[in-house]
C-alpha cells in the first residue's frame, strides 16, 4: 500500500494526522508495510524568506485573543495524542520552502519520514526556527543524512522546482487544506481523521486493487 501525504511542517493538524495514521497502521498490523510519500504544501507561500515573528503572524491572521484560544485548544488536542506543543516558546513562523526541499532530498535517500518527524519535533516541541539553514542542516544530520549534502540540497534549483511542481499538483487536485492523504492513487482522505476512521479506510483500501498510475 502507498499513501501520499500533502502536508506542511508548521501545520499542527498535519502532525496530529500523522500520529493518528500511525496508530491506525499499528492497530491494523500494517506498521512498516506501507510506503509513505510526503508531498509539499505551503500554508503561507507568500511568507518572507526569513519568516516573521509568530506573535505578529498569529495576531494578523486571527487577532490576539482568538490566536491564544486556538493555541490552548490545540495544546489540549496535542496532549491527547502524546504531543507537547510548545506554542509559548515559539518565536517565529518560518517560510517552509527549504524544509520541503530537505524532505524531497531525504526521500531520495529513504529518509523522508525520519526528516518529517524531526522537522515536526523541532518546530512544535523544541520551538526551533525551521526556516533557518543551520537548524535544517542539524535536523538532516539528526535523521541520518550527510550534513553537507543536505546544505547543498537547500540551494538546489532542481529540488526547488520539484517542490513548486508538487504544490502546483495540489492545486490541480483541488486541495486547499492539509493534511490530505491519497491511498494507492484511489482513495482520498482529508483532514486529521481519528484512528477508528482510518481503520475503516485501510480495510476498504486493502480490499481494492491499486489504481494504475
């Protein structure tokens, strides 16, 4: 089985969706038996390359009071999934283009899921600025990649073009929010669905031949 996942590494629901899918795969006896492909989706494609102060970004988007309420709600949802969101320590909302380039580089080397997991952990639980090149290189090394090759990947025009093409594909498919999952090119699941819902989808998908590419 193959599951393609459109996501952004600053999207808390994407991390929650990842945890719920992982739990369902474990309960279904499919852990390690499913090929996961991570596809790019930038929540803020117009974000300045250096990112911006998170407090300013959240205030502009939601207003200060609603932003605080949403963080509190998400913090509780995260705890239910074993995630400790460090919203109170986050200083910046980054541009995620280079994070997606790093993911693409990692997937070519069989380390895509490890890098995605490390990016989520760095941003949401360690409050790191994952738009910073040094942070991204350290994440790559932590996931088992050569740090200098990872640094070069962050400046690779071909990888950048591939990320842009992937995001264009999301638009062509009508995907306007993430996480968004495509199973065997035949089944689509939108949002961070509970593990119980995933178990039903996985059972149905397992009974159907994969669609032709």
